[in-house]
C-alpha cells in the first residue's frame, strides 16, 4: 500500500490524462498561464494561502479588496449584489433556499435538479412538488421542464412560494427560463436558478442568455466548471434587493470562516478574464467547436447535438411556446446510435489519454473552454474517426422510462425514522430511506420519502448494469423506511 495514496493517485491521473474535456475550466492550468497576471498568480500560489490579516479584508466583514472585487463581479453579471462562494455551488443552493423560504413552504422543483437542492429542501423542511421533464427519445434523457406540467402545477397548487430550475442541464440544454420567470412573476413566485454549468452565459451573443439578465431572483453559477477558476469556487447573484439581508446572514452561516484566499483570488481572476477576454475568446471557441462538430458528425454512429436538433425538437413538439430555449455550443453531447455505448466510448477515450466529463449508455458529454487547443480537437476527432465501433458495441437496451415516483413522506420527515437495508428486488412497495443518485450528473432517480415502484427498480438496474457510479445503492441493497 502506498504511503501517499491520494497524492500519488492524483499524480498518476495527471500523467495519464493529458487532454481534458472535463472540469475544471482552466484546463490543466492553461487558463492562468495565458495572461501575465494569471502567471503571476500561479507562480506565487502557495504565498496566496493566507488568512484574514490586516490589508487583505475579511470575507464575512467586507470593507476593502474583497468588497471591491464583489462589486466588480456584480457589475459584470448585472445583479443587485454578487458573492464569492468558497464552498461551491452547493453552498449557494443552500443559501438560496434558506434565504427565500420558511419551514413548511411549498415549492416547485424541477425533477432534474442537483442533489444539493434536495439536501437543502430537507434541511429547510420544505414541501417539494416536482415538475416533470420532457424526455428526449434521441438522447434518452430528460432535457427540459415540461411547460404544460409547470402551468398545471401552478393552477393545482395554492400558496406556492417559489420554483427552482436547472439551467442548463448536464447536456448543455436550456429550458425556456424566460417563459417560466414570466409566469412565476405573475403570481409573485420567487424563481431560483441553479446555473452551475452556465457561468459563461451571456458573455457572447452566440451563448445562451444569462439567467441573471433574464430576471431570476437568485442565481448560482460554478466558476470552476467553465471558467479559469479553481475547483470548489462559485458565484451567487441576487437580483431582488429585499432578500439581501437574509442572504447576507445565511452566506455567513454556510461559508467557512477560514476561506481560501487562493480560491477567492482565482474567482476574481475568472471575473477579470470574462470581462477582458470573454467575448472574443468564446467567439473563437464556438467557431472551432462548430467546425469540429461538423467533422465528428461525419463519423458513422456519432452525432454531436446542436441547435438544429433543438429547433427540430421544438418543431416536433408543435407547442405555442417552445420548451427548449437554447443549447450551449461550448459543450459536446455526443449521441450514439442505438447499439453503441457512451460508457464504453468514455473508457476507450480514457485509455488514449482523453478525459471527458461524463457518459451514459447513449451519450458522451465533453465540457469545452477557451483553453482547449485546436490540436486537442483534432486529436479527439482523429481518435473518434479511428475507433472501431465493435469496441463500443452493446446490446440494445430499452429506453429509460423516467418518471416521478409517488411521494409518501415529506423528505425531512424521513430523517428521524428507523430505516433498514433491503435487497433491491425486495424493495418494491417500500418507502425510500435515502435518495438514489447516479453521479455524474448528481440528479436523483429516486428521492428520499418516495415510493419504490417497479419502474424505479428498472431504472436503478439500468444504471447498475451500465456500470454507472450510483450513490444510494450498495451491493444491490437500498435503504428503506422500516
């Protein structure tokens, strides 16, 4: 056994995966090395590991340099007030939920939400009413909020205090947030947006609109996912001034009192980069991404989802209001023809030192940033072109029948009741004692307090069969209420 298993394991990973189409957005440090101030930051990075001493301000009592940096961040995104988060988007989601709602409040929640939203709902003792997602037959995954179900939920449920939307999802697809905000505002309902994967939105005309400028009350964005910022860094943006006092309180409650100045400075740098270079650099990125999108699409069995697919989807739906607003062109969702596996393709690329973000049985997801070089795109294309499709062949499987299981207990009520582990095959008809979450993307297929039915069991087995990392299931056993 190694004396330094963690350190040596990470060093091994770095040596074996030299092309990164995954988080973080700085792409092996290149996002810092491309400017003089970024290089100075990297060369002195350990010296930046300081604490709150005279001259460097205090995150929880901002008076000078952190306050100035926060104001610049707010000005860039167009918010009433913006915050640096050193505990990731998870802390931002908690802050949004706690500062917007009180115990017992009913809220609408997009089912395709991150586990941190569910944890916040439990901790705040909220009553979630889940919104259906439209499932794309093509990519075999949820792609957007079902707007009809959203409008029905507004009519059926009285005293709704707010709605939580994910924008974009892990596949880079954006629900029609503009319509959702407009309808919610008619009823004075708060709109909170988990925009973790959209910190770069709005910086260029060819990117989806920013959730902040669309008018959401609060928005969380993960700077580390797509920008030159260190892992665990994120921003919180508040559009409604009347919530700022409560946000300030919960911000201090949920964030470490010993914040990393390395993380803080990297977030300030990411803001500076977006402000100075974002528009032009993302223009170049989109241009090269579109060029190689077309090249990859010429390969048999593969297709990178693009705006044409979104237009086609909306046309097929024939709805007066389109369900999908846009797609992030700086993300590749490579969709495979039935009979080929995204999971096997991911493993194939890893063996050739190309690291991607995530896969499922039908797709492979790659996160691009301005710091991916043309040679990396060419290498990706060449490897995909030369891939023997027999390597990634799999048995054709039935499409996943996603659904929202029946809620039997309010999530927070489950925490204190007695639970037990049972075999998955014996769990039908029981109440879930824990959420089941494939990771990535961190979106639950079963939430705590919900009834385990045959369809849920089939979905869980689907993930197990396809070797997905599944939180909440161990040795084919699942936790249930006793």
